[in-house]
C-alpha cells in the first residue's frame, strides 16, 4: 500500500497541485497514477487524515493538493 501513497504524492507534484487554486480532482489524479478511482479515493482519505495532503470542496467536488511545508 505504501507504493500507492508514493504514487499519489508524486502525481500531485507532477500535476503541480500546490495550493487551493491548483488542486486536482480524483479523476485527474487517477489518470496520472493509472490506478482505479475507488482505490485512490481510500488512499487520498488516509493521506488527508494524516495531514500529508489537503482537501477542499468546490462545486460539490473534492479537490486535493500538497500543502507547502
């Protein structure tokens, strides 16, 4: 499962998702990672709870990005 975590964080870096304005949808992350959306959804929630990524809602959709640390 750790490979999945690394793939998502790498994909968010490659997609340049650094703040709320550049946050990405699950569909975009899934396309970049080449993983099923259901699996990514679970991993994204876990990363969000850990504080590794941030989540915002816009127009009823969840968007994800890597916060500056």
